[in-house]
C-alpha cells in the first residue's frame, strides 16, 4: 500500500517496525522485515516518481529527485557538491547501480577494529550472493558499452593495466545513458522497481512526502517517529512502532534525525567520510557519444590499494557535458561542436579526510576538507586517468584545473602529478558517504553497538552507511544492502 503525503491532512498509525528512508538501506531492511509477517511502515521524504515519466532532462531530474535540487554542498577550503537522491528509492534511482563487494582488505580493517563478529565477512558474502541473484548483477555487456566505455578498455589494454566492465544491477541495459535522470527502460534494478514493490506486496505501507523530524523515545525505548507531511500547510504525522525504529536515511540525514531525537554521543555527526571525485575530458578523432552507452560501464581499480584511487567512465547528458567544457564565449562554443568526440574518465579517491554533519539553519551543515595526502592521491589518479585517455587515442586532454593549461597533449601527463595542492583549483563532486553514526563495541567509541542499536536505546537501530567504521574505496550500494539486511534479520531474530 502506498500513501502520498502530499494529499494527506494527517497520518497516525501503529506498526511493528517503522523504517525511515527508502533507498538501498531502507528498502532492503523493510523487505526483510516485511518477510517475517510483521507490519512495516516505510517513510520517504521525497516524492514517488513514475518510471514511465523518466526522460533525459537533467534539470527536471534535479528538481524532482535530487536533494536540494542538486545544490547541497560540503564546506571547507573548497565547496564540493554532495550528490544525494530525494525520492522513493533514494539514490538508487539516480545512480549507476554499481555492485562492488567490500574488498577483503577493508573487511580485514573492520576486523582489527573489533567488528569481525558484528560484520562477519562470511555472512556478508552470503547476502551479496543472494542480492546479486535477486537483482541480476552482471558485468556491463559489450553491446551496452558505447564509444566512451570502449575507450577505457582500449587504453587499459595498451598500458597493460587492469580494467574491467563494471558489475551492475542492470540486466538488459538499453545503453540510453540516462541512469542519472532515471532509467526509462526499467533495466536498472533500483529499489523503486524491486525491493520496495516486493516489501509492499508483503504488506508494507509506504508513505512518501513524509519528512521524519524526530524519533519518539519513551522509557529508554524508541516508540515511533513524528514529522511533517508535504501537503499544503505541512501537517504533522506520527508512525508508531511496537517493536523498533530503523533509521536508514543516509550518512547525512540519519545523524541529524538522531540528534533531534535526543541521542547524545561525541561521535554523532563526526567521522564523515566520502569519495571525492574529479574528472578529466579527452578529445578523440571519432565520436565517443557520452550520452549513448551505460552511464558507468567500465572502471579500473589498478591503483585502489597503492594510491587509494579508482578510475571510472562516466556518461552525462549533453547539457552537463557542455558545462564541463573549457573556454568562454566563442572558444566555448567551438568546444561544444566537439562534444560528441569527448570521453570523461573520473577519479574517485578513498580519502583520508573526515568531516562533520550538523543541523544548520537551511538543512545539513556539512564540513569537509581534503588532506594533503588526499590531494597527492588525486593528482596521481588524474595522471593515471590521462595516461588511459592518451593510450586510448585522445588527441588532447582537458583537465579543467586552475593553474594548469586548458589543454594537455600526449607526454604532458606529468603536469597533473605536479598540479596544484589547493582543492579550490579542481572541479569536484562528493558521493559515497559514510561514518557519521559509526559502529563500535563501546559507547565511548561510537554511536551504535555491534547489534546496530544506538547505545542505550536497544530498539532504535541504524541500518545505513553511517554505521560504517571506515571508508570503502569502492561504490557502496552493494555493501549498504548487505549490511542493512544483516541488521534487519538480526533485529527480527531478537524482537
């Protein structure tokens, strides 16, 4: 059953479980809990979109499906856009459905932090097996690569480095290049088209347009959630929980909700980690058609461990490609005519930086500053990315970095490795967010315990990436889903 909060004057119901958030974590947890036969309510702040209405209008997608119309930023020495979905299905509706398991070396780090029993690799791998089967995860097939993905394969082969088709939940991908604006073919297995309808079929109630403002706690136990509906006048709602409240609102919204609900911890909202990313554009002799092909169909983790970087292709709508082109006036217009012959390889880094998330006057106040080590890693990654582009046949590379030439020719990649140390000189995005309610066995070391419950509130659990104790270095949706499932099934066992 679905309820549109934009059309409600009030909502006050009682359930066994209330889940805040409908993205990778919330949908997975809700589906598992609904499978027990208990009643489940899923609260989503954003609207429900009809996949049949998805198109290629980036601005339209920003207005309807992105948090802050894609204007949310992290503040530090540089202002960095923070990309998040705000719609039923969360960021899974606008991302590229990439399925990376947590690498073994990262799982080993979690074990050294005393979380080997809380986040056991054997159980996580079993869940990943099942999720991959549920959502048809597979390497991007060659027929969906398009020109720009093929170029990474060609460059990696010539350099003799590792790169591979990206493993994605997108069986039958039609190569429309529209992951960012919502998959129009339904090939992408977002939560909107998979786990949410499955939870609904098992009796879950989904309420959209419902902003959770506070978890209600009585006698040391969570008893429900209250908030505001998106209907005119913003009427209040309550969703009461007999057994537990599951917070799965993201590493930004979850700590804010917990803080408003009276949770107190020196670690709440701290240890904010992410993958800062920055792109390079290569110009080729033949069309690469950035807007035709799997949005992210090829990647290289050749330097994931030594340089902590991952390089991936990225396809974008034409209007976003144009915004990335160098020059101004007539020179920019000339570059627009060359856009079909460009390809973008983006570098994301497993950053050392840790920031914070606090409630601000206009929403989340996100603070984040890249460290000197992060900047060194990024520069190395950019040089490697340029080497891949040139090896694939690029005539020139446009770095878009203040202080460097507008265009680099083959042999000038070293300029990137010696580029500016100031993050303000680069064009960034921040995605893949972790750590603001991190898990720790002792209350003095984290916000939630090994059982996913907030220390001191046994039936208030957190199921999203805010509990992750470290940065991952790879795309996190797969990790989030397995962890959320582990959380939900443990919760169901003890309830």
